[in-house]
C-alpha cells in the first residue's frame, strides 16, 4: 500500500465533473473529493451507491408516531382521564381526531431529530473533531481530488494535467 496521495486542484465544477469521469475511465481509484458546495452529478460520476437516508426517515417517523399514540393513550385515557369539553375519556379511538396534531408533530419531531443524529454519526462529525480538509482553498472556491499513488505517479500526474487541474501536489498520506 502506498503512503502517497496526489492532490489535484480544480477551479470549476464542470471541469471537476469531467475530470472525475476521465480519472475513473482510466481505472484510477479516487479516495475523496473536497468541494466548497454540493456538485450535482458528482455522486454518480464517483460511482457512489444511492443513499438509504429516506428509508431511515420513514422508520424514524413511524417510531415517532408509535411513541405519540402510546404516550397519548397512556396519559389521556389510562393514567389520568379528564373530561375536556365533554369528550369521552374512556376510548382512544373516540378521541383520536383531537390527537391528530400531536401525532403529526411527534412524527416530524422524531424524524427530524433522529435524522440529524444519524447524519452526524454516518459522517463521523463528532463534537471537537479535528477538520480533515487537506487544502483550505476547498472551503472557498476550489475543488480537490485525492487519489492514492500506486507506482503510477507520472502517468497519473499527466492525466490530471490533461483533465484541467490547476495544481497537482503529491503528499504523504495522513492516517
């Protein structure tokens, strides 16, 4: 395994997208791409699998709905039934129309908060985590492609220059 990484810097997102397609066509494995904003189509160009985040949002919403139904049934029917506005307090189903806003809000609350937690865990964004950005220009207006060197540094550098890279550097891999 090589301990060197080639960093190719680009100044246009369209050039970056084209370069990623060219690099992948030449069978080079791209380790990471750093961009200052989301680039439409980059995930497909990198060959990344589709995200399952919508499935998790649905599951989290279902959990929130179940918690809301259980909570309202226990609080308003079993534990402390009250006569509010003359509504019967002996059946959950008879009171359910009044509980719809609570069910909706708990569904959205659980889905939103658990999605944020899932995103941070999946992205490994922990509190006080040191930034992994290899070049500060990628937070402004440049794009960086990181490719591990496998005894092909000259061919890779030549390919990156042809693809429109404005700066190419070889650095030691940091673990």
